[in-house]
């Protein structure tokens, strides 16, 4: 792999590390309503991008056709509105693990694209992910707890939204990364409008909650989108896709270490099923890449 491509792949991997903090910062932000939290965090992320555009004098990156804006704002706004809603209506570990089905869904859905085929290992991986989800929502059995129903549905919806956004983004590989700043600001505006329509404002209480909101905007709802965009456009997208399967494990570990959840055998098994299913679904691609590497080097 050329050094520039390797560097871009590493930059993209930084997004996965930052996304592992999303559930932690959201849980630590207090009782801020989902749309208000989304507006605040994306405002920080958008301003971060504007500072970068100003420093590099790349304002032209924002001049893109409307389909680019529709996909970018729809993906970012839809995913995070559903994600924050899920974490407000379900335990953070369960909601986070269900939401992190998106790597598996990307593998399965991408197999249905023109020129691709859905094979047995895609189905097997999907079933393993489903088994992990059943372990999560079962909460000690196969009975469904209706108290967390809206949160589970929102988490599944955000997984579907992000996987669709990621797949459709392949059509706009030539779009520069700077436009992500516009996506963030537009998402902040859409979130603020939704907040004014359906929510009563609740501001963070104390320095810790304010720092959590700032952390959201700087990392998982800010810089992560810029480095991910650079990584998938200029790095090894297959390596990044496989690496993203570590996100649910990292997210769960962060929540447990921070004291927001307790690691139980059920959660550990669910995480293993979800991550293992996604890896199984992508294993043939990894084998082909490994077998082809000597030829590539030659």
C-alpha cells in the first residue's frame, strides 16, 4: 500500500476511535433533549470545519449540487437525531450496540449493489448480528420490554440510515472534504428547528455536562466526519470498513470504564456476535486482498 494511501487509511481509522466516545459523551451530557443536543454538537463541529476552511482558503468546497447536500444533511441529521433519541429512551449500552449494526448492514447492503452478489457468508453474518440484537433486547430472556421499545427502534433506524448514507456516498467520491462543514451547520440548523417544534429547552447543568457537549462537537460529531471522509476517499475503504466493526466493542468498553454500564456476560456475548458476524461477512474480501497483495507489490 503506498505511503499516502496508508496515511489516509490511518486518518480514517481515527474516526472509529472518536465514534467510540459518542455514547459516553451523550450519556454524560445530562437531560438535554435529543434535537437540542444535536444542534449544539453539530454547531461546534461546523464551526470547527469553518476554521479549517478559513485556514486553507477552500471556501469553494461548499459549492456543491443539491444531491450532495441532500445526502450529507439527510445522513448526518437522520442518524444523529435517531441516535440521541435512542440513548434517551433505552440503556446506553443496548442502544449503542444496536446502532452499531451499521458496519454489518453496510456489508450486506453493499452486496446487493450492481455487480455484487449476496452469498452465504453475508447471510451468516447477518444472522449472527441478529442473534446479538436478540440478546440485547431480550434483557435476560426472549421477552421484549416495551419500556425500551422506542429506543430500540430508534437505534435500529440510525443503523439503517448511516449504512444507506455510507453506501450512497460512493457516488460522490470526488466531492472535497470541506463540504462536511456545511453538512454540520445545516444539520445544526435542522436540529434546532426540530427542537423548537417538539422539545422544551433543557440546558446542561454543571461544567461536566457542558464539557460533554463540547466533546461531542469536537470529536464524534465533529472531527470524526472530516477524517472519515478523507479516509474513505483516499485510503483503503475495505480496511476501514472492517476496522469499523471494532466500534461496538470499543464503545461498550468506554461506557463500562466510565461507570455508565456494567459488563455482563450477556452484553459481552452480544458484542461478540455483532462484531463476529460483521467480520464473517467481510472475511472473503479480506482473504482476496491478502492473496492479491504479493501481485500488487510486484
